[in-house]
């Protein structure tokens, strides 16, 4: 079965650079979530999209932006990177409905040096 | 206060033991609950959904107690391969909200 695909799997950037993370949800899933997980932390919700529109916003810094495209893939754009942005970034998708599970991609490990 | 709270552990148990984790949630409007398993540096993987009537899958049993606002996960006959972090997911909104995770270490 198709899963959530994220790219790249690993990314190393320098401070003040920009990064773009991509997420391809499971086919027919209409909702995408982005999470940031720092070392030893639980995944923190950043932002979500439903049917290509931003639906909820969590603790996403102003330096970050995201969008969902017509083919439902989503991109997280991160600018002016800081050392503290180093984390595992997960994308999850689900189909909206009662008691539906979210499925996660393998994540992008971002290291800012 | 976090919407979903868990005891981070670690729970250190021998093979074959039975271990139980609890997770409390603060939003009484929460409808959907799940347990995910996360191995080190990997993505969370769905372990099981938690239904009002409970849910059992092999050695794993999940229960929901709405009156006390907690969900539980029981693992029987622990295996070495059960060692992982177990994340409780709930939330009143439609956003999967994670607890901090409970670390389980199963030793020989």
C-alpha cells in the first residue's frame, strides 16, 4: 500500500539558509499535517491543510511557511534557518472523517550548522 | 497544561512481563484516540485505535475511560522488540495531538 512520502530524508543547511521539505500524502487523503520533533520531544504540530487550504496553525514560526498544491502534495518552506530548527520534520496525512487514523511519512532530518 | 499527558517512564521490564501505560486528556470533547509506536529516530507508526468499547490486537489491549478522561495500553508477554516509545494521540480538535511519549525498555 502507498504510504506518505517525504523528501529529502536528510538535509544539512547552514544558519540563515533556506530549506524546502516536501510531502506526498497517501492517495485520496485530503488532510496533511506537519510536525516538528526535537531531540527527546514529542511531535509538535506546526500547520495543516485540508483540501489545499490551510486549516489549522500551531507553533509554526513566522520564518516558516507551507502550502498544499493541486496534486495534494505539500511543501514546508523554512527561511533564515537557526540552529534550533534542527529537528525531525514529519508529515502526516489522513482522510477527514470520524475516527480516521493519521499516517506518517518517514520524516526529514534537518540539521542546521 | 498539555492537552494530552503521559508518564515518560522509562518503564524497564523483563521479557514476558505485562506492562500498562496510561494517558490522560484534558479536552472532554475529544473523540478520537490512538496509540502510536515510535522507534528511535523514526516516524511514529500507528499501533492501534482506541474505541469506546476497547480494542484488542494480539498482545495489545487499549481501553478508553471517558469518565476519568484517560486511555490505557496494556502489553502482555512483552518481547524485546516491544522496546520503543509509545505515543498517545488524542485531542478535541481535528489535529492529532501527541503526548510526550512513554519509553518502554524490555530486557532479557
